[in-house]
């Protein structure tokens, strides 16, 4: 049936799925052209970014300097290919900027950078920084009576950093219910599976024990993500934590759930197969 | 100095609601009144300096002018990457305040000695580095930093430093203050070594040696004109700092002199050796051990005036003074 006759949620879900697919195609192509790493990390958060930018965040290319805009901080800055792709697809800067990602003289470096890139709030790359900055923004919003919300996307490996837990302790104490931490829990970090490097389980219980209103979702189910984030804050007076169970390398069969594709760059036949799989996705 | 700092900050907070003080659970007896008076402009971040600094950057991104406050190395080295990435890279209006610069907290031991901070922080892009010479300068520096000029490192002593300037002086960020005039030797000091520099100049004046004293409260951006002008006039430059001889004021002045066109300048750094101290004691005691007391500095400046290009170990009468003399050590 024509899209205008569908219920709005179905329309939104379809749009989010399509945006996630576009993000993946860009991320695979960008890391291919760049010969760069971290494609698996960008593939795992495609739906999260798609839902956030399509239907949750109160920010548009026209409002990037509005003091009351929602902020998103990609604390896992190595997944920037996904973020750049999402921003370009949503009109924050030209899609052509993605072509020379990572190259000499390019605009877009290999970790999320705010300088000169519209829509990126905070430069990241070193892990464990985003949540602290987000706490400061959220606290300022509370103190000044501003309506904006602050979202930050963390990786699971990043939760090894002590600075994350300093901030996890801080936010509930100050009742920052305008703050949202999203963990892209793809279960694989740089060198090995999370459970084999430095286990995080029970991860949701840890956030709850620190005082966060915590929800868990299938991080590839756009409907579930959207419905959950529509309920922000999850509890009044508490910061919200969304643990998104994801698959590293999601969307490309041979990249899924492998340690290899944290660092490997898609080239040759692998690149072609990856693109074909993603193009065939509906 | 910390009293002057908090007085100035209290005045500023009353004038400007953006001024926010974030402490890392330190400042007993110093910040209590501020906290009571300005609850929405004060925050104790807990014993968590990384988060303190990150959230300070976040507060600044939302329009605040934030002072982080803790002792010695805690607001700087403990969270150096937050200072570099979150504050400096984002050009955030965050003033990192360390009390206990140098050996202020002498008896508390190595962990509480801030002796490499200037070298480390002045290497960070966009960072302004200020070490005021007395409480008067501390107040002026606090006001300058509060104007929203991007990242600032404000290195204070502790409480009870004497007023060196007994009348109002035209303190300007980035401009050295001439505290004594002299044509024979220039003694450039930073931070709370200013009083030692002034006492040295006054003692040597009685001997007929004219010592110019510059309070180089701003180490970055450095007042290169003042250094080159002094080098041209006096041909003898001595730097004095309660900091490692590596990379601090002495290193910064050496960089300027070596690249300048002024020739035949004698130059000597006085500072702490690049070693962890073996001695226990209060600031005055440790200064004496390391040749940072007035008598040792007088001897050093006098010797330079008398003509020795370098001070050799065997010439020196202090048991440990030579360890603070980098030229003798590395020659």
C-alpha cells in the first residue's frame, strides 16, 4: 500500500530500517576506500543511530546551534563511520564528504571529531570520555531549566574504563533524568570477546545498582528501540540506561560476531560480497 | 593565594551566573562559604578527577565558565587526557586550578608535590598557563581567567604566602611584571618564588649589584619581548621556579633566548632536579635543600655577576645546591 496510508509507526520503522541499511553501506564503503578499521563497530550500532536521528533526537541541520537542541555524543568514537553516514544521510553535511573519509586532507578523520563537522557535538576517540562530558551538559541543562536531553553511545569494551564508572556514579546522585546512556553491547572488544577479556556481566544489574533506570532491547529491532526511547526518561528523577544487545558486524554474514572485523578492512571480493549482501537487504 | 583566589571567585560568581566552581572533594575551609552562597554555581564532583574534568568540559559546552579545583597533581596529571581532549581540544572555558604548586605541601610527600605540571600543561595546545607570584597576582589572574578565554591552568601556592606587591600593580595576562629595576642581572621568577627573587635583588642591591626582577606569572603565552629586552640590557638571565628544571619556566625562557638574535647572554636555570625528593620537610626546608632559598639564589646570582659563565660543582659551597644546577650537571 502507499506509504501515506500506513500507520505512522510502520512508516517510521521502515524509514529507520532503510536508514540503518544506508549507514551500513556507507560504513562498509568508507572503511573499504580508507583501508581503515572498525567496520564491525559501525555495523552494530546502525539501527541505534537510525532511530535516534530519524525519530528521537530533537535536532536538525537547521538547529545545530540551538541551545535547546538534544545532544548526542558518540563516546565510542571509533564507530564514527556510522555516525558520519547517519549525519550525511540526514542532511547535516554533503554525502560526498564520506568519500575521502580518513584520507590525506579529508574533512572526516578516523575518530569522531567536532571541529568543522556539522552535527558532531563532541570529539571522541579515547574511550571513557563521553559520559563525563554528557553529565556536565545534562547538569547544566538541569540547573538552567533547559529542555534538552543528552544521549551518549558507549561501547561495551569502553565500560572497562574507570572514568565511565565515575560518571555512572555521578549521574544518579544528581538525578540527571535528562541523560541517556546507550551501551552498544556487541559482546566483542578489540582483541577478544568481552566475556574473555574483562567480563561485564551482569551489566544491566550494575547500572541498576548504581541508580540508573535501565532497559534492555534487541539493538537491531528498530520498533523495540523506538518504543523504548519514546518512554524517556524511563523513570522520573533517574538517568536512563539502554543496554542494546547487538551483533558486531551485523548485516554482513561473514563479519557478524567475529573479532577479526574489529580491525580488518573490507577489500577485494570480501568488499563486493559485503555490499551485495547489504544491497539485497530489504 | 588560595584565599585570594576564592575571594576573587566569590566576587566574580556574584557578578556572573556562568561562573561555576567544581571541586574534587578538596578545599576544606576554603570553598564552604562559596558553596553555601552559590549552590547552583558550585559542585563537589567527589574524588573522581577524570569525571570532574569531563563534566567541567560539558558544563562549559553548555555556556558555563568552570573552575575545577583540587590539590597539586590531582586536577592535572590524574586526568591529563580529559584536560587535553575534553577541555583543550574543545577550547572549553575551563580553568584548571591546582593549589599546592611546587613544594607547598612539602611534608605530605612526593604525591603532593606539583613539580612537573608547568612543563606538561604548557605543552597542551590552547592552554594558557599562569602561576601568580603573590596573593595580589592570584586575584588578578583569577579575574583574567574568568573572562571566558578558553582553557587556563592556574597554578596557586597554598595559604599564607606574603604579599610581594605592596601597592596596586598593572597586572596583565601574558605581560611580565617588572618588580625591581636593575641593569646587571635579570632574575625571572614564576609563581611563589617571587618573594625569594625580590629578597635576592634587595640583598644584592646593598652590594652594588643591580638585579632586575621579572614576575613571569604567565608562562604561556610567554612574554618574549620582556625576556629579549632584559637579555639585551643585562646580558645575564637567571630563571627561578619551584618546579623541575626540565620544561618549566627555565626551559621556556631558554627556548626564547636560544632562538633570539641576542648574543653573549649568560643564562642559568634554578629549579628542582628531575628527581623524586629524598627529603622530608616543610616547603622552606625543602627549598633550602634544593637551593631555592634566598641565600642560595643570592650566591648563584652573585656568581653570575662576578663572571663565571658556568657554575661548576667544585666551586659551589652548598652540599646539594649543585644538583639543582642543570648546566653543571649536564655539561
